C-alpha cells in the first residue's frame, strides 16, 4: 500500500514535497509543468467545449424536431452542425481522452513522476486552448466553419465560400494538430523510457498500450490533415490549383488526404476509450483481463489497419471498383481485433465476480452501443450498401453510436472511476447510477431511430424536411431523446461538483484497482511516488509482496531520488533501470510560445503575411529562450 | 554461437514475427492501390499497365513473406511455451509478443489475399 | 543517498554511461517520423497530381533545371558529414572543434539556401503557382523543403551560441538531435531532387 500515507513527516518525503511543489495562484497555473495540473486544465477546458458542442447539438435537434421548422436559418444551421462536429472531435473527445485522462494517468500508471517532456506537455495544452478560442471567435463573429466537419472542396474554396469561415476552420485545426502531435511525441517517449524498473513492455497496463497506439496513430495521421489544410489555405488565399480540375488539380485529392487522416482519427477517438474500459473492467470484475496479450495487440492492430481503410469514405465518389476493393477488404478485417476485445471484456466480467457500480455500468452501456455501432459500421464495408446509405442518417446513427456510445460512455465511466483518486472524495453512487440510466436511454432514443429514418431516405445535414415523408415521428423522438441525454449529462456534472465538496473521503484505493495509481494518496502528491515502485506484473497493486518491499525502501532511501527534481528512466523493451534524469520546473515559455503561434495564425487569417512572419520569428525566439537553461537550472 | 549473437537472432525473430506481415500488407496496399490509380488515370492509361499481373506478383511475394512472419512468431511462441505473459523479460516479453503476433499475422494474410483476389476479380477502371 | 546513478562518462567520452538512448534522442526520432510522413504526403500528392495530367510539366511550363539543383543538393548532403563530425567531436569532449564544424556547416548551408532562393524566385517569374496544379505542388514542395533547411540552420546557430558556455549532457543530446535532423533533411533533399529529375525526363 502507499508508503507516504503513513509517513508524511518523513524527511525524505518532506524534501520531495519541497522540490516538486509549484507556485500557487494563477501564475502557477500559467507556468505549470506538472502533468496532473495540465491534465486538469485539459479536463475543464474540454468539458466547456463539450458543453458548447452539446448546445449546438440541442439547437440542431430542436430545429429538426418538426418538419419545415424555422428555429434556425439554413446558414446558421450549416455553421452549427459543422462546429458541432469540429468541437466534439477536435476540442472535446481527443483532448479529453489524451490530454486529460492520458496526461493525468499515464505517468501514475507507469510509476513515474511526470511525463518525459513536462514543458512540451504544457505547450500542447496552451496550443489546444488557442485553437479552440480561435475557432470559436470565428463562430461568435458569425464566421463559424460551415462546410461540414470534413470541409469538402469545392464547397470550401473561395468561389463558393468567400467569407473567412473556412479559414477559421483550417488555421484553427492546423494549430490543434501541432498540439496533438507534440502530445503524441510526449506520450511515446514517456511510455518508452519512463516506466518503473521491472515494468517491461509485457507488464505495462492496457491503458498505456491504448495511449501508445493512439500516439503512434496521431504521429502518422496528422501530417495528412496538416498538408491538406495547407493546400486548402494556399488555394483560398493565394489561388493555388491543387483542387481545380481544369488546371490539373482534383477535388478528390482533398478527400484522399482528409480521410487518410480522418479514418485513423476515428480510431484515435475510440482507442483511449478502450483503454479506460480495460482499466475499469478488471477492477470491478475483480480479476485480470482475459487474453491480455491479445487485447494489448488488438489496440495496436486497430490503429495500424485503420490506416488502410480510408477510401471507404469515398465509395460513392465514382472511383473504379478495382481501386476500392483494397479498402473494402481491410474494412471487413479491421472489425476482428475490436471483436476480440469485446469478447475479452465480456468474458472477463462473466468469469469474475462483478460489482456493477457506476463505472462498470457505463462500460456496459459502452459495450452495447459499441457492438451496435460496429455492426452498422461493418455493413458499410459492402460497397453497394455504402453507396445506397452514404450521406443519409444511417451514417449519422453509426458514428454517433460509436462516438457517443463507445467514446463518451467510457469517458463518463472513467470520470466516476478516477474521481476519488483526483479529488480524494467518493462520488454519490445512487445519483451516478441514475445518471447512467438517463444517459443510456437518452442515447438510445436519440440515435437509434436515425438508422430507420436514414434507410427510408432522410439525408444528413439538411436543415429541415417536408411534411408527409414519414420522417416526422422519428425526428421528434430523437429530439426528445437528446433532451433526456442532456439531463443525464447534467446529472453527472451535478454529482461530480456536489461530491467534490461533500463526498465521503475516498482514501488511496476505494475500488481495489490493479494499477499503480491506486498505491498513492488521493489526491496524489506533487511528486507522485515517494518510492519508485517495483513492478513484476501488469497489475502491480494486486502484487502484495512487491508493495511490501516498497515499504522498506523509504527508510533506506532506495529508489527515492529526493536529491533533486528527478525521475529514473529504464530501457524501452525490458524496463531495466538506466539513468536518472533531471526534470524542469515551472516555465513561462510554453504559454508564451503558444501565444505567439496563435497570433501568427491570426495574421495569416487576415492575410497580413509579413506580420505573421514576425510572430513566427518570435516563436523561434521563444524556442531558444526555452532551451537556453537546462532542466536542472530551469 | 555466443549467447549475445543467439539473443540477437531471437530478438530479430520476435520483431519479424510481430511486424513482418504488417509491413508486407502495407507495401501491398501502397503498390497495389497505386498501380490501379495509375492505370485508371489520364497519364497512366497509355502505359498499358497490366494490373492483374501486378496484383498476382504482389500476392506471390506478399503471402509467403507474411507466412514466414507467422512461422517466426510460432517459433518464438513454442520456444517460450511454458512461460506466462507477466514473466520477467526478455523471455516473458518475447512470449507476450509472440502470443499476440501468431493471431495478428493471420489477419494480415487474410487482408492480403482478399485485396489481391478482389483486385484481380474486378475489371480495371470500371466504375463503381 | 539514492541508488547509485549511472552518470559517469566512459573514458575518452563526454556523454554518460547509458544502456538505452536518451529521451531527447527518442523525441527527435518520433518528431522526424512525423515530418517524414508530412513529406511523404507531399510526394504522394505530387505523384497523384502527376497522374491527373497528360503532360508533366504541362505545356508552357519549362522542365525543371537539374544540373544546378543536383550540384547544390550534393553540397548540402555533404554537410551531413560536417554535422556528424561536429557531434563526434562534442562526444569526445572537443567543444571548440564542434563549434567550428557547426559554423562551417552553417556557412555552406547558408550559401545553399541563398542560391536556392534565387532559383526559386527565378522560377516564380517564369511560371505562377496559381497557373496549374503542377506549379502549385512544385512550389509548395520546394518551399516546405527550404523551410526545413532554415529551421535546421536555426538549430545549429543555437548550438554554436550555447556551446560558448561549454559542453553539458543536455547540449550534447541537442547536438546529436540536430545531427539526426540534418540527415533527415538531406534525405528529403535527395527525394526533392529525384522529383525534379523525374519531371525533366
């Protein structure tokens, strides 16, 4: 059990506290490099964007509740559904799972004191915040992105879209992409090098395998989006001809590059959720995950094969069948690793002694919705079926079951699960279970009828529809469902806020989880671990002998590293202790650099390229300033 | 053979067993897809690319290589038969990777075959 | 006192005893992987657009020059050796040698960049990027490459200045990272040259 719970007065612990604590107040938050604080910054920011995206969704559903409704004008509707998609994907789901959950938990789960590059971690957050503010300034000025979240050309080109709407989209997402790329680099190096001694790759928690898969996918997928957006802006601003058929260009180039990014992106959305599920299930089933190596590999396989399916989003573009079969084949096969995972999860629950507390309920809901969304997804692998249903509500149903059911439900379950660790208090179980049922019923009611209304012909993205097509009652049910869902989500928020202030004390390990975050106090101290833990399995908190061994080490000063701001590193494959590295303290450079980067893009937006160049130079100066002092001096 | 060289050989087998089939499929996708795009395009139409031959060659090279990758994984798996995936590295780690790779490679072999056969079955450049 | 740290330098070397590569090395390698993918998509787009057009370059646009770019590229690739020597010197503890080698690389790369800029602006006079997809991808690809050369020079300049205060483990890893980055940029230079030769065929 946690060594420092019993020994907060120990001189080594006090020294660690002294070395690792950060400035208080707003300056502390602006200059923080602590992965837990950065995780919290991400958490609250992404929640705010979730709220914004949710309001956009409710407005959309309200407009569509009845035929020929005039709640929203068509142009406003276009901005709303586009911004809803962009917000939910780029400003909520991915930063929440990687930036909030990933940042907070990965160092804890591998037994480290921080991420490999703490200042770059902060930079990722500030760039993300900048990208969100950038896009929403556009929306509030009446120039919100309006060409759909995949922003096809030629609709997105100057000729059809002369205002700055698409420029807000493209430049905002470039900034967002840089943020995610840096975060991905950080996760990969952290997972490779900062694991506690003894934690060889085969003993790494499944959540970390999921984060590794996500990060590798981000590294190889984001460049396609970045280059696509650069091509788009060059076309819009300076008249480049990438997408104009008359001059040798091709509108399909946009689609190929976009989906080359965006299909891996949807696995990036879902994989951390798998990671959360594989953390919650063993804890509440009270047994280790069945077929652990298969589940770990399945996470990586899904990410890898996901790079070879992109043109299944283009089955209706008229490309020759011989080109499309490659993607149909890979799409059919990519479902298999996910299926293996579903079997492993359900078998682990049934082979264990499950305790259906709120986190496990949300994972149950996740499995139900993921299976349904996966089934509708596999139907799209058949080219003729896809051509009949593309751009209908059937697609909208599929991806909402996956994104909402398979990404958001684990996020909600994870919020409950780790709430005691982060706050030191227990959430209210009864309210949590009610919030689950509201969310579950709301999700089912909102998104299931979309399958039917899509099959009977309702296209997506329409701002209204005529009477008499038989679509009315489905749309009304969906809207009612969305309000029930909203109520469920508000109840989750209420539960967490209320429990934050009035919940019972949780202690370090209320659920007897298997991974290392449960061995330290709740909330964790700044330095995470007073003694870097000894690890000999993937569920170290269930290895009593190892935990007992740790208890003696504090006294002897073994693996305590309290001399400076330090954490040990180990070898990549086998987790053999290697060297001790110095970690940087708070720094003003990340927020400064992000500020200049955002301003550079604002200048590009308003076509002041020379000034943009100056801000880019300031970015380079910030980079120099940042690296001028070494981590132990910084 | 010295212990160090033997261990290097085993490591190579482990990585080839884990990554070989994946790399082969990636190559087949890029080349196979690229050939169909070239053949069905304005510039490439005049080159008389024999798409079917390309696909057959890709499968003829790809499937055996992927099978070799599977054999490598099976070798490591049988070498580490008695171990558990939580056992100490390096052998515990090798067992972990091999246990997963023996199944993963089958998936890639299936995709390579499906893609190649599908491409051969379809007439080049006929619309969808 | 904590467990003995493996911090001491091996004889004749300025770096620490380590088993695994340093964090900074891994960071740069992953960064290069993403930048390489970025250029991969640019080259992919180049060939995708090539197949959309019967004539490449399209009629009215001159074939790209090959001789001068080839010579320039050879010179740039040669600076990879200079930068590698700088790292080896640093690792052997010879700081001033490392600095002078970096300065040499900077001068040569600066000259390369200057001449390339001249050629680039010359091309812009001859044909406009907004005239055809060929021109658009041509100038974008070259521009992206040159931007990476400039950033590499910035890295070297930073190191030259920082090494004035002497060599540390941190700066040595920075030197190694910069070396890696330049090898990558030079491979890119060869790929860009290959497309120029291809278009001129």
